[in-house]
């Protein structure tokens, strides 16, 4: 196991006990949900504050999902406030439908509309249970189902080319190589990787303990290439970037704090774009690629489900379709009677 000194109590308090992340250099700071809520009437903003506490404490949703839900709901509340409403009682089925219809007219994708429908239905149910609404209008709200599209994946040769092109000895090069090796070698989500602490890695058994969706822990194995990249990062790269802000964080940003998932996405997009012919994918594309290549190599569906941390086998089954489509493409290209 690897260890590091504890961050100060003041640092932990300042960030509410959560793992602190570092903004990517040059990033534009998004307004916080609290700032957005502050522009709303109290009768509309306070229920959102209660809902945020509920999502974090009881639902244990990922930070990405919480922020997406709350941003959606602030938009809905802003629409209500614009119509003169000051209390949540104004939230009814008609208001929800008008809100969704407006986004549809502006060209919102089906996936966006589906997520926003889920957000408002969840909030409506919460408000009804807490007595903030006399009835639950979200029960009758029907939104579009997100289209299930086959994910873009790298070929095995492309995945190797992306990773092996990062071979410098600069600390950020060592970090980026380790990030790519771990994302492709384990199939973990970007937030799971960014949230790792030093003692979450069992180097003797080559296992990572990650905290998945719903704060469900799981152990994920990694291979020899990832082990080599991790060792170089820990011995050479991390000490060069570490500061008193680093704490236990396994992966550091350029200024020494815990790396932000947005920086990880930028790293992956930039490294993949450097390989001619490779599809434009980010960290989730490497996760898709890892799952597809596991199945191509003969791994059973249940094992892949456990590695990926899917709650439902149906979520994993989409990768069988990817493999079948690739087989069909090879057949059409190679067989004389295709």
C-alpha cells in the first residue's frame, strides 16, 4: 500500500469533508448552484437547497449527476419565476410540459430531454413526500426515452497507439500515460479514477478499490502495463507535482491538487486526437473500448458487469451489440459471398 500525510483539518473543513479537486488550467468557472439559486425567490430556491442535500446524503449520486439535475431544475424554477411565481405550489404538470416543450423547440437532444424529465420527476416526488407539494405532478409527466446508440470505440491497435505515443519523462507526461493505461486497462469511470486516494491501490495484488455510482465500492484489477505506468508516476511524476494541497490524492493536477475530471477528459481527447483515424472519444470512450475488447477476448458478460460496476446486466449487454456489429463489418468486408 502507498501512504501520504493527512491533509489539514482546515482543508477538509473548507471543502465539506469531500475530496478537493483542482480546476483545469484555463477553465472557465461555472456559477455554483447556490449562486444560481440565489437569483430565485426564496420559495423556489429553498426547495432546491433541500433537494440538493437529499441527493448528496440519501441518494449518494455522483457529483456530475447532482450538478446536472440541479442546473436543470434551476432553469425550470427560473421559468416559474419569470411567470410571476414565488412559491413551489406553482409547479404543476402544465408548467413541466411547457418547460420541456420549449427546450424541444430549441433543438435539445432526446438524451437531454430524457435527463431533464428524470430530474423534474425526481424533484416532484421529493417535494410531494416532504409536503412541499399537495400532489406529485411528475407522476403524469412523460418524456422521450434516450436513444440507445452504440458507443464509439477504439480498435485494439488504436488504443495501443494512443497509449504508447505518450512516452515522455515530464511529470505531466508520466501522469497522462498512467491515466490512459488505467482508463483503458480497467474500464473505470473518469470520476472513479480522479477520486482515487493513494491507499485505494493495492500494488501487491494489482487491484484498485473504486467508489462507483451510488457510492458502491468494488475492486478492479489492472495489468502489467498499467502497473509500470503507475510505478513511474508514483516514483518520479507525483513527487514532482506534489504540494501541501495534494493530501492523499493519487492523481494530481498541474498545480498539485487532486486532478479534476474535466482535466482528465481534456487529456484523453487531446491524446486520442493525435492518432490519425481514431474516433473522437473521451474517457467514457476508453471505458467502452475496454469493455468491448474484454468481450472480444472471451470474457463472460457477468465478469464484465462486475468490472464496470453496472447495477444491471442490461447496461453491459450493449457491448455485446458492439462486438456483433464489428463481426458483421468484418464479414461484409472479407467474405466473397457477403
